[in-house]
């Protein structure tokens, strides 16, 4: 993301626009981080510095908040973050088989990202679909009653969406 | 409506509440009478802690401040809980109605609904409902034509932290900080969001307020027990035939509940989520009520073929992950508990270590800073109590 001076300038302009919309207060920090994460799939130290400058706080404050929340941590993630629910009900419903299917299909373990930058696999604490487990989130989208077969289809649909977008 | 993720269950009282009847009844009252009415209903917080709603509103109403807030806690993170998701999907208007009634009662002009990141797909629906309410004059300047009563509602997003369901952690998060609970007092009703008096209520609590104002306190008190008035939504999952969201009056026994959902023959039931207690089959005559087994409504049915230590391990994994790390009993205590469960599973837990861990659990219950740490050992301790012989007599796996 912010690798060149021009990119950094553009990023700063983007953050300033967000602050314009959300307000200059500290309470804008989490929405800003969420937006940056959604667009760039990572929050690197340069971005944290820029956000800190715009909000007039110390960059370590930005890091401290980003690293606290499961959905905001700064490490690079894939375009599609798959969060498999780990709670007891989804466990009873067979989450391990889904975990195995996803690992085999993606060729990565949990808390890892595929080399092509498309997928990150994570555990979620509870996604609130306990009556319809196993459940998982793909970014903001929820899938329920997942089977090893449909898990593969979900991954395939993400890949197809990328191909369609890139034409 | 968002693409409904169909959850089964029984008929819900909310379906029968006339829209805006509660709000109109509330706005026809004086603020003091309104607070008294909610107090008289004896409604207790539906998120799990069970604090009397009318009392909370009364404290906040008594504060003198230019700005006050009503926060709806939609950070439904307790494992096994999904009734707020269903309420927000099907009855968002009732929730916003409840917030508006709260705003009028305590003198707040802004309501904020704090929605967990895992429910981001509900956000467009909620914004849509809010927009329609503004257009209908149910939010904004002079709500329902009541001179001088301005009230609006915003949606704020969580970012993936169970502890933010704790009200002071939620407020920290809204202010842009790590979701670390504050010391109390001062309580949020005195000094909450941006140091202003703030009411934090659960989604179901606010919907219940709207229902109570529509139908009256006598109607509400006709359900439940003397000490637990009204009805409650339960999120039922696990080893049963008909999981879903069910409404029952307070006081239903575990056995009767299991009959309704096709969960007879269970070995145990985890009530209240990861922070709740594990009830073994011999205690199924006990009742779900504030005076017996209090709960936010999570009921996970544990079938006869499950390993009860897997249950304990799942919850302790959860707490090791979700402890905010601020205070030592919770941060380190849960790791020790998890270690004990792992040793027990292998049949290799030294009795002295187990004794220490039990004492540690008791320490965590009193010495942790917030509800997360205080309740985190409960499941394991109740499993040790209910299944102690079976657990401690396992042969070493080697």
C-alpha cells in the first residue's frame, strides 16, 4: 500500500477525508482503522503513523488499539478473511471437519494467508449462529450449516469472484 | 429486512406488540412517572447481569448534565447466544422504540447502538430502519411532536472483542480506546461515555421496555415468578432436535425446557454461555430465574456421548483468547485452568495442582476486575463439582 511518497500522500488525503466525515475526535480511530483494513487488508506502521498525525495522537496509541481488536490487527490479510466459529455448539456440529477441509483446500493453517494474498484463515470466538452450525464468516458474510463440500464451494465462489472482477 | 437467516423456535410476544404504542404511552407520561413505571415492572437486564432497569434509569435521570446517552449493547458475544441477532433482524423497531423511551425518561438526546463486528451484515438493515423512523418523526427534532424532546440514534461498530460486551469496556471502545473495563464506581449512569451520564442496556431489555409500555406492567408481571418478572428469550443450541430462539416465562425448569426443544436425555446443560454454569442431569429440576439459575439466555445442550472435559477446554480456550489482559487473576488464571483441563484429559493432573487450581478459581471470582474474569472459572468449577469423580479418576493415557 503506502510504498511511494505519492501513495502516502494519497493515503493521508483519504484519512483526512474520513476524519472530515467521522469527526476529529479520538472516537473516530476505530472506524478509521476498520476502513483502512477493509480497503488495504493490512494496517502497516506507515499507515498507523499517518492516522496518528491526522488525529494528533501518538502512533503507539494507534498500534495499541489496532492490536487489541480481532478484526483490526495490523498484520497483512487476504482479500477474503474466513473466520470459522470455534464455539462449543459449532464444535458439536462438526467444526473440525470444516477446519480440515478449509486447510486442505487453501493449503494453509489457521492464522495464515495464502501466497496469492487471497485468503486468510482464522478462528472466530462465536459468530452467533449456534443453532445452525458449523458457521463461518467470509469477510462480513455469514455461512451456516457448512459441510466440508460447501466449504470448498465457498472458497471456489470467492476465487470466481476475483476472476470475474479482474475480467 | 436483511436476508433472514432462519432461526426456528416458538412464537414470540414481540410479534403481538402494536408498533409505537409503547412510545406514545411513554411520551404521554411525565419523566418521573415513566421511570416509576419501568421500576414497577421489575424488569431486570436481559444481557445476563440482571440489574433492575428502572433503577438504572432512575440513577441516570437524577444526574444533572447537558448531555446524556442511551447505549444499546448489541455486542452479543456470549458463546451460545443469538437472540439479539433475531430481535435486531425481526424487531429492530421495538429496540429503537425502547431506546427512544429511555432517552425521554433520562433526558438523553442521543442513542448509540454498539453492534458487534460479526453482525456487520445487519448494519444496512438497522440504518434503514433508523432512516424510516426519522422520516416518520419517531426520531429527530421534537419526537412525535413532543416539544423539546430531540432524540436520534447512530449505529457504531465493534471490532471483534468479547470483553466489549462489558459496559465500561464498550464505552472505552466507543471512545476509540482498547476495550479495557474501567474501575467502578463511578458507574456509567454517573460518568459514562465522554464522562457524561450514560445508560447501557441490552437489546432485549430495550425491546421489553417497549412491550411493557405498550401493554402495561400488570400484563408483564403476569409472566414469570415473584423475583423474576416477565418472559425471556433463550438461545438454544447443541445436542437437541429443535435448536433456536424460544420465549419462556422465567421460572421454567431445565427439564421442561429440554422437553420443548427435544433435548431430553442430555448429560448436562451449559447455561449462560462460557461465563455461565454447567448443570448436570441430576439438577434438571432447577429453574431458570434470577433466584435460581440467572442467565442472559444461552442454553447449550450437552448430549450423553460428549466428553465434559472437552466442554471445559472449549470455554477456557475462549477465555484465554478473550481476556483483555489488564488484570492478573484473569490473564494468568485462565491459562492455569486450561492447563489443568489438559492434564485431566490425559489422566495426569496431580491432585495438589487440581486443589490449587480450584482455589485459584475462587480467587479469580473475587479478585478479577470485571465480569469476564469473575465469571470465567464458573464453568470449569461447576463441571468439577458435577462430574468430579468421573473426571479425576481417568486413567493416564500413556
